[in-house]
C-alpha cells in the first residue's frame, strides 16, 4: 500500500471493501471478513456482492450459513457473456468504490468479478489484496486463468495456500515481499462448520447410504456446453449400475441437460446449501468434479476425488494422493470403479491447511499497517 493511502487512517479506522460474486467466493471470504472485523472493530467493513451468482441456492443460502453479514452493496450483474458480465461489474462497482473510498480492496479466487473489481480498484489508485493467489492451470483458454493472472499482477498483497503458488508467482517476477504463504481459507470455513455438518446425514434424504454413492458436480463450459455432456451422462449411467450417482446440478448445467436422457441410477437434484453439500461430500464413496474448490474440500476430508479436466490449478491435491485427473474424457469415468477397488493412501495434508489461514492474513495486514504508519510518521517529521 502507498504511504499516501495510509496517511488517511489509523489502524482502528481502516476502511476495507470485500468483493464477492460467486458461490466459492463466499466460502473463501467468510473467515477473512470475520477475522478482520474482530481485529478492526471500529473500522469500516463494506461487503460488495456483484450478483454473478444470484440464484438463492447458489448465493443467499451460502451467506446465511456462513454467517456473513448482509452485503452493503448489491450490484445485480446476473448472467451474461464473459465480456458483458465483466463490463457490468466494472461499470457498477466503480461508483461504489468511489463512495466507500477504501484503504484496501480484498478480492478472492478467479471469477469475472475478481478480474473486474481488481481493474477498477487499481485504476482508482486503491490497493488490492488477492486471496487464493498464484494458482495456475497453464491453460489460457480457461477464463479463470486470465482472471487469476490479472488479479495477481495488480495486487499489493498476494495470499497463497500452496508451495506451487509461491513458485508460480516468483516465476512471473513477483517480488517476494508481496507474497504471503497463509494457508487455505476454504479449509478455515470447512473446519469451522465441521461440527454442524458431520451428523446431518443428508444422503438419507435421497435414499442413499453413507459410503455407497458417487457425488457429482460439473459446471465448466468446456464440459457442459458441448457434445461431451451427453457422453458424460451416459458414462455415469454405466457407473450407476454398480454405484448410485447423486448429481446436484448447477443452473447452467441443468439448462444443457434438458434434452439429455437420464439413465437409471443417476439422481439429479437442485443445488444444495454449503452445509448439505459438505455432508454429502463427507459421506460419499467418491466425488467426480470439475470444480477447484471441491478438489480442496475432498483433500481435507480424505474422500477420493476424480477431476474431469485435462489440468488442475491445484496440483497439491494430486500430489497428496486424494485427487485423480481423468482428463476431459467421459470415457474414463468408468475407471473410477476400478480405482476405488485399489485405493491409494493419501500423504499428510497440505501445509497450513489447518483452519488458521484468516488469522495469518490478519497478521500480514496488521504488520503492514503498522510498518507503513511508522514510515509515514517519520516522513511527516
């Protein structure tokens, strides 16, 4: 952060804006918001919800279950192409940031809201902190990869959760003093909620037994917007002949499935809340996904995960042995049954995935604030 920025406030009066937009953002940011509100009780903590995810089951219920305060600003951008959605966020967030005039803007993850908020903030001269920085799939055809790279390029504080992320940022020329290895805030949320979801037995609502079903979550355009989706459902049908399949369906996936015949044993549901989904993950025999966050949650829970993508920006989940990349190839889905017959043994969980990442973020920002306040005092003399 610049000295000019810090000349305007003391630590107790710090003004922070948090930007969320999509379901995973809420999970990543909830512990950060809670920790910084606790540390800076008299500061201004403003939450901006862009509305990139707007369905209640994809948005409001997460805020409620995570205990996140009601957003101060709702932008209501809704669904659109990447260009239109990003432009809407930029257009609508600029006057809000000008009104709030924050000392720090905190953005999580890699969605379009992250990219848009970062660009507007830096153009207004506002420092940005990026939570979940440094992840790379090395596939620039993925919109999320572009969003990550831009957010990292312009952030003052880059909060990372794995050693690979540190290496990625250093390879891109990011100075070490901007990189902070703090751990995984998604795991903070998961561990905080563990007493609440462990005994929910949500699988029973769907007529399933713990340890005897495959949980599926798929939503990325490369998979669901083209000819691979019917092949995926057909392959799931073959798996379901031996292992029941439960598939909470993302709204965009539901739309694309409207013309696909559903095989026996594959049960579709509406999206579920955060606690219910964690319960389903915990009790699953395995999970099939294309979601980055699910790869991380299953790693903490010790549940076998199979990722239907050619790459992952979370290679640490593969390294510890909980995650298997199947490639973007529905024909490989049937391999899940064979692999589950000979499970591998996971190694130790990733470093600093211990429920205290938000506390370490607080330490970094507190230390930075104190240092820059001292520097400003010396200059003022």
